[in-house]
């Protein structure tokens, strides 16, 4: 099946999925969770083939880490599916009820977006997250994973097809519900997808800066996502040193290859004496510092590019700043509006930081690694958006829906209002 046919099949299946009861959608996710556990050996074998090929090809270490699956990751994937299944159904949620006039009522409700194309690199567990959120929110999803995870992605997609078919068997007269998930594998197929702006409603790229910018510049389809993950942790002058070290270590080293790991540490000049303690907590990290930083700790000189680099590795830029306002200015100038955090004992300083930093997630006395759909209680995420239109931050179920206005009347006509025979009441109801 070629890409236009795959998208057409996904569109036909979308109309069926959007009208399906939540019990059907949840049943699919629970069936898939069971399959991840029962088919564990086959999944890990496919992933081992991918990992071996990636190692032979010299895949970069951060991407290799994202590629490799373990039994623990599979358990987390299964837990995520069950978590999404336990969430409230976003479809049909009523956000507004307004009486326009006696017997004439307006409702604003949430509905699925439609057909969504998602392009992601390296991480096969992203396929499970994306597909689960797409299914729960009633959307069809065209999945394009990285070629380095091809074998794993094929197995995971086939298991989703099995799960869907076990809950909603195909019928001769309607589109197979399993068509809601389509898998594409080549760059040529991506280019074809990007041309289908009347058939695909939204594109979500998850990957490198170059990938995101390529998608944004080569399609008329709306694009949701983020190009960079240049995240910061700022240590204020009254921060508890032990807390600062603990949060900094987690934010940098817990999983350095992801977009919500910090790339720059900012320290108030009156807290600069804590830098040796903070950096000793993560000896595996290569440090690059400003002149004042290098007077206190052993670090390579940082240049202008370091303040705007997403390392995705055990590398950290460190800068001493004169004030809270200087830290906020640095973040807004050099950051990517993704995720930034402050360590301080002052609610006043924290509030200034939270209000002043223009990012999709801002945290106080907590690691930037919390900026994640699963950790935010969204079940999972299709990605993190740094844009300000439609959805921002970790994009979960609500971010994959849009709104529909529904009006119910009793034969009302506009002419009565235009001629002054009737008047609008515009009375909101709970």
C-alpha cells in the first residue's frame, strides 16, 4: 500500500474510531499492555537486531541509548498503556454551556483532531506512547520511526494491530479499525506525507533540530513540536547547597540524552561557593564554564555556542550570574523555551522566576526531568511543544483534541434576532 492509500485508509478508520465508545479504546490499550508482556522475548530479539546494526553503523551514543529496550523499559511501556486507559475520556468533554435564548443552547465540546502524522527518532518506546494517546483520543496516527529501530517498530506496530483486531474485529461493510495506525519507514514516504495537506491534519516531529526544521519548512500541514531542548537550572543565592547538588545531579545525569535534561547551570554570584559541592556530585560530567566559574572549579572555557547547545550527553555549561534578573534574561535569550528550573528558599524569588521565564514548563526546587507527560499524570505524551498555539508543554490526550461548537434549538432562526423580535440572553450555565 502506498502512502496516499495508507492515509486514506487511516482517514476512513478515524471516523469509526472517533465514534467508538471509550470502552473499545481502553480495551485496545489494555490488550496491547498484555501483549507487551506476553511477547516480550520477540520484542527484545527484534530490538537486539536493531541495536547490533546500530552499533556496527556507529550510531551516536545518545541515540543508541534511546534505541535499546530492556525488560524494565517494557514494563514501563505496559504501565504507561494501562495508565492512559485509566484516564478520563477526553472526547465529548463539555467546556462551555451557554443559553443563547430560551430553548437555544450552545455547547463547546472536545473532539479528535483527525489524522496525525508523527515522526520520531531512535526511541521505539515512543511508538507505544504516541499510538496509545492517539487511540485514546480517537485519532488515526501515521507513525514514522527512525530506521535504526525498524525491526522493533515493525513488531510493536504488528502487536497494536493484533490488539485492535482482538477488541474490534474487521467487518466487511466498514473500514477495519486497525487501519487507524499506519507505519511508514522511508524518507521518501515522509516527503509524500508532507504533500498531503488536505488529508493529514497535524504533523508532530520528535527528534533533532534539523528534523523539526525540515518538517516545518516543507509542508503546509500545521506542525506541533520543539526544535531544541536547551534547559537550565538556576541556583539562587539562598538555595540550600545539598538540595542544589541533588537537583542538579538528577537534572543532568538521570538521563542526559533526553530533551528535558539541563544543558546549562546558572549560579548566583553569592552562591558560587557551592559550585565545588554541586559539581563533585556528578564527576562523570564534562564541565564548560565562564571565567568566574573556572576560578572556582576545573572546567573548559565555555564559548558563545555553549550557551545555546543541546548536548544530549554528559556535558554541562556553567555560568555565574549577578542576579535573579540576569538568570532570567540569560534563559530567555539563550534557552529554547522548553523547561527551566530554580532552586531557592524564597517564594518571592521563585514567583519572579516562574512568571519571568518564558518556557513551556518552569519548576521550583524540582528537577527539570519531571517535565514529562507520564510524570505530569497525562498517561504519556506525543512530544513537548514549545509553541504557544493549540498546545504547550507535554502534549497528552487534551493536546490531541480540538473543539467543536454544538447548537441545539427548537426551530430558532436568525431573522427573528435581526428584526428585533427576539433578543439573545447569553447566560452561561455550570
